[in-house]
C-alpha cells in the first residue's frame, strides 16, 4: 500500500479484533490507480486490537484516539486523506475491484461527493443500497432484507450513502465540515448526506461494486442500544434540517419522553445550537422559542388524546383500580388456599372452611 495513496481507507475500530484481519486483507487486495492505503483509528479497545495490528499488520498505520467517538475518529481519519477517503466498518469486507469502481464513479461526476457499493449481508440479502427518507421523517436503508438479484448497473443518485462503506471526495467532506461529532454514531450519515445535498453535491449508489457487511459488530458489545442512539440523533437531524417540524416531533419522541434528565440536559443545548444554525449567541433566545413551541405542541398532543379517547381519558385510573382489585383477590386466594373454577363445586370440607371464615368476619 502506497504511503501517498489516492485513496485512504479509514477503519474505525472499537473492540473489533475478531473482524480486523478479514477487513484489512480485503483492502490489501484492492488495486487502485494512484494507490490505496489503510489507517485504523482505535477508539480505546480493550480486546488486544492494537497488539494484534502491531503483530499481524505492521504495515497498517494504527492510531489510538483520545475518546470513543465514531464520528470524531472518522473526521480524524479523513483529515489525513488526499483526494478520496473510504469509510469502512471493521465488520465489512470489500470484493476485489470495489474501490476502483467507486473511484471511477466519482471521477466521472465532478459534483458527486460520495459513492457507495451494493452492500449485502453474508447470507446474500441486501444490507443497503443507500439512504431513503420516509414521510414521517425517519430514514432507513433502501432495500434492506431483499434478496440480491446479482445485477450491476450504472451509478445513480440517492439521498445519501451508508457510512458502513462509502467513498468520499475529501473536498466535499471538508466543505461541509465533515461529520458532526455530537452524533457519536447512527444518523451521522443521514446528517452528512443532507449537508452535502444542501451544498449542491450528489451521492451515488454504484451497484456494480460490492461489499459484505456482517452488521452490529461493535454496538452489540456496548451498553447503549442502537435504537436509543438512533432516536436521539434523529432529533439532531430534525433540529438542523426540518426546524418547522422539530417541536412536534420532539414532544412525540419516545426517546425524549423517557431519557434520563442528565441526557436531556446534555442534548438540549446541542439541539438549540443546530436550530440556531450553529450560532452560539442565539442559544438563549432559541431555547426560549423552543420551549414556547413545545408548549404549543404539548397542548396539541393533549387535544389529540382528547379526540382519540374522549371520556376514556380516565382509563389509567380505571386500570389502576382494577390492578388493585386483582391484587387483593390474589391475596385472598393465597390466604385461603382455596381455588376452584366457577363450574366446579366445592368439596364439603372446603365449604365448611369458607363458612367458618365468613362467620369470623
């Protein structure tokens, strides 16, 4: 691998030692005009990853980062790149020729900022063919779970590309400031895609290039679940790109409704800053406006509940009383140690016992 390569492959690792060998060998098999090299940014692994790299892949540059933040490591890696940077997850492997095919796609389209291959799971099902947006402002991987028809085809535009495996034009990456490090991971690729689109750049899906992705290689070892991070980070996306819908989505967000107070205290200034377009001087005013907007949305949500439930708004009280009644009944059954189905008659000794208990009362 060339030290001054045209393509730098950025691999961010956190306790992914079991995947590194296959990942790095797949990079070594790539033949790219202008050269390709890899760098591993290690986010504080404790599984012997760095020792493994030093022993088995001494030619690969490995850098220990100062904190476990996926987006921060990506930015640090891309900062070292020349013309192109390929983001690649540790649990992903490249087919031969994949990188050159992606390079060709960006070379042919000067306004294309990113290009991604067809990414499949090991069993052959599609993992992603790009990012798609739903009407309810959730984002998902196109075609995920579908069978791979093995067809190639010409590159074509998509909203964005998955950070699992994607080639970026570093000039475009730097123009938009790279990835927002407040995301850590999940939805950072959506935010980047919208930032690139806002500046007039395109993202491409290249079906003739191929990558295999195992999936969830690192998150399954973490204490934070993907869905929690995803919903939190979706709010960050909405604050910047859909401010007119933000307050409504915020008060209805399951993460916002259930997150611990300390997490909300950390997130609210970030949301306000993105609503204010990154200008810290407007944070106080933006937070006040946000609280007023949230108040209105809470009132609207209450109205929706009234319309939906009507006179049954006291349902929680009814259910609570019923639970108390059931608990009392179970206590009585346990105390009497008598249980018969309604259709079964009591035995004589059981009837005498119950009559005696009732008489005592």
